[in-house]
C-alpha cells in the first residue's frame, strides 16, 4: 500500500517521539538520550553525549546510583565485607571491587599548614592469617586530629622515615611519640617529645579505628586477606 506525504511525515514524527526522550543521562546529566533496546524487560537508554548505556531500574542492586555511598558509610560504621554484602544484597566480591574503586578515587589531602604539632603512633593487625602480624603507622595533627599520612608494614626505620620526613617538611614545632627506639634517630631532639600521656589523642584514635573498622577488631574472625584491601579501607575511613 502506497503512503501519501502527510501519512509518511506523521509516521516519522511518531517514530521520533518514541525514540528521542527527555531522559537525562546518569553519567553526564545531559538530555541527549535515546531509547536503545531492552534487557530483561527493562528499557535501556543510550547517551549520544558521553556514549554511555544505562537503564532506570536494575535487578542487581550494585548498579543503583547510591550503592557506592552506602558501602562507604557501612565501611565506616563497623560492618565487615560479608555484613555489607547481606545488607546491600550484593555479592562479597562486588563489595571488595567497589572498596578498591572508591579508594582509588580518594587522594591524600594536601596539608600545608606550618608550625603544627603532630602525634605518631602504630597499631598492630593481621594480614591473610592471624600468624602474620603487620603494623599501621600514621600521624595526626594534634589540634584538628587530621590524619596526615599512614603506611602499612613492619616497624622499621626505612618504613617510618618517609612519614617523619613529611612532618619535618612542615616545620613542625613538636612531634610526640611513644618510647619506641626507632624514633630518636629519625626525629631531631629539639622537636621530639616522649613522656607519659603525650600521645593521648592518637591513642584515642586507635580505639576509634578498632571500633569503626571491623577488620581491626582485636577479637574477631574478620581480618584483611590482602594488604591492598586494608590500605583501601583506611583511605576511605581517614579521607573518604
């Protein structure tokens, strides 16, 4: 059957109304999306601006827009990986991959305030099994309790020296530590202070870490299977 010009134009208009939508892209927030097929009965959209495909509703909870923020919050509130997996209803492997993805987006904040006082301390934990001890050494600014930097590894001069040098570059007036014998050769005597109760603030921070991070609890079956997950979790807690 032949179509006249008016009928053909009307069909083209209707086709455009079906294909082109006012849907905003979840990635770039631009109204340049078109419908592009279906998956499991759910309509999918394609953004011509950023070339991203998406759908409004996902069967798997990991694709929800607020999943990463929920994982970030639960990691800071004492939930383990399997606990988060049960709460969010996603697999534990997905939680671990999101943990790394979130931490990779976090940069160590640039601290440039000079003449501050710092506290340095270390706390032990496990990696892979409970016979494999490791240490978390970190420094905080005494007034704000802001974490300057940290590292995970053995308590050796080679590991602690970069952290101490970073504090000395800030023209610190005082660095407070415990009586670990590694510190005196690394910190100038005129700024190094070691006496009872001088590390009260960072010791309290240690308690916060063991309370809010499940893998750092003393009596628990929850511990880090790999160093990269421990470092990622600490980045999220300190700066995320």
